[in-house]
């Protein structure tokens, strides 16, 4: 189970970083930038949680 959590965290970090850099270049307002990055992080985490639950793993 810990291996699955580590893999999910690695995939999460690898996917989130380039997308956040692109958002940072597009949105110059700090407040909107924070909101966009926050929503992106939540959506990506929920997608990864859904994928792991499809394979029968429960992270929580």
C-alpha cells in the first residue's frame, strides 16, 4: 500500500509541476494564479484517487 501512495505522489508531482509553470506564465495576477493552481491540484488529486480506486486500492 505504501508503494502505491509513493507512486501516486510521484505521478502527482510530475504532472502538476509543468502545468503550474504554464499557468504561472499565462496568469499574472497572484490571486487568480493561486486559485487556478489550487483548483488544478484538487482536480488532479481527485483524478488520481479515482484511478487508484478503480484498481481496488483505498488511500484513505
